[in-house]
């Protein structure tokens, strides 16, 4: 039992350290800043910055989806009677996994949209 507590504690510390490192290296914008960037984007560099932002958000959400998928797999192995009541823990994990996957797809579509706008504006500038 004590060994499990040490493992869980070390995993939590590791996850917190990774989250801190990602927040220090990644570009984070508030919702208002992103909306302002979207409204004012007219150049290739601005479109490329938006595409980069949405691509990084997609990658972060995909990582969260992978972690939730692992938790879903772990929870699906539990068949105790207390876990059979609705909503089961496996149901909440499935919902979170589907949410993160959906959001990652949305961010990917946004990134592709701004990459297309960037390439279109480059072609117009070249003419």
C-alpha cells in the first residue's frame, strides 16, 4: 500500500513538472487576445501566428486525450458493484476523452484554415 502511494505521488509531481515546463515554453493567449488576433489578422505573418497557436492547442488537447484514454482503459477494468451505478467513473472518462478529441479536431481545423489563408495571402503578395 505504501509503495502505491509513493508511485502515485511521484506521478503527480512528474505531471505537475511537465505542465509547468509546457506553460513556460508554449504561447498562451487569453480568449480575448485570440479573438483580437483573429479580427485584426490580415497579413501572412498574422495568419501564420494564428495557425501556430491553434496547432499548439491541438497538440496539447491530443496529449490530454491520450491521458484520458489511458484512464478510460484503467477504469474499464474495474467491475466492482459500486462502480456499476450511473454515472460510472468509466462514463466520465469516456466523456472527457471524447471532449478532448473533439476539441483537438476543432483546433486542427482552425489551424488548417489559417494555414490556407497564410498561403493564399503569400500567393497574392507574390503577384
